[in-house]
């Protein structure tokens, strides 16, 4: 618990750190603050942040007209921080893999951003008290949706904060600044459910009309994929994929290739989105039109 400083100070807004491996004036940095109103990046040269992880959440953001799913790591420290990175980045995946072996999130952890080749950034976790590194082997084919759910369940005890992206701005982080940790949870927007995120990711990949997804869900008497059993979500994903392939392959070939190149590939450990993308490339490479068969 931080001591509350009475009197004047800055609004207790979260400090967002965006992950990116860049260089300015010959000095490398791996994350930065961003001032929306001035469209300005402020490099952060320290690579480690120590605090209490209170929440991880999935946030949908629009970037250049495309939907992007972000992983937000909420950390209570001298200030409230949110580390934001793309869900499919090496930083997010290495964080999730390592965090998956943490059993006690009531203890402070040190999150370290490690620069890799080109613009790649990886994440390491340390026990803040013992300085010991928390280790987990790299696994690009891990079930990250399940890992996210498991970590969120372990963090159920922690204080949750009401965060508003409109509040993102640069603030000083001096210890004299107003800071406090809420004593009770505030109402907050729930994180994106993995099944909702799954359908959105694949719908975006296929450029499948959202109205057709809503119509399909209405026939199931639900509003969101998260309200369905996994088998039904599998059915929705398959129907979207086969609809995409309808004008490219005859139906029998489409079903057979989907079974072999998507379902069987996913069963072997390949991420679903990757398997579908490779299947789409395969289908797009078949030049013979359906009408000529």
C-alpha cells in the first residue's frame, strides 16, 4: 500500500507503456509513453518495471482501419501502469508463457523488456524479492487462450481498476506525485473472452461480414460466441472458412482440404489462425475455377 499524499497533484491516471524496439539519437529503447494530443512518443530507457500484477486483459483497438487485439498487463507500483503489446507479439507470448508458471501473484514481480533482432522484444519475469529469474521454455504453439484464462483466474483476488484509453497522457513519475491504491474493486469493463477473440480474429482474417456472424449467433439464441460451447464455436469457424472458399473450390474439396489442412494441423499443435492462413494460401493457389469443373 502506498502512502496517500494529500494536497495538489496530477490526476491518478494510468501510465501506458507501449512495447517496441526502436532507437533515437543512437540510444535504444524497448517501450515508450505516448501523448495522444501531440502524437508524440516519449522513449522510456529503463527496461524493468517492478510492481504487483493486478490484471491482464484483452483490448480491441483500431489501427489503420484494421482491428487489432492487444494484451494489457496492469501493474500497481509507484503509479498504475499498463503495458500494452499486440497479442501475437513475442513480448506478449513470452510474458504469458512465463506468467503461466507463477503461482503467487500477491508478491511483486519485475517485468523486463529484452530487445531481440530487428524490432523484436521479448519479456522476462523475475521474483522482485529474491531477484531469481522465472523460467519457462519457449513454445510458439502453446494454447495461449487457455493460458490467459488460467492467469486471469489466479488474479481474481487482485484489485481491478477502471481504465479509460481517453486518459492516456504523459505524466511525471516522481515519488512526490499523488498516488494511491484503491481499497476496493471498481466496476470495470470485463476482458475479452478468448472465444469472442477467436471468432473476431478469424472473421477479420477471412474478411467475413460481421452481420452474418450476428445472424448466425441469433439462430443459436445467443449474443456472443463466449455464450456457446466450444464445439459450436468450432462449427461457426468452419462455416466462415467454407463460406470464404465457396467461390474458389467445389464444396467437397473445400471440406476435405479444411479437415486436412486446418483441423488436422491444429490438432498437431499449430495455432489455428496460422493453419487457416496457410489453408487460405493453398486455396488461393488453385487456379481452376469452380464453374469449369
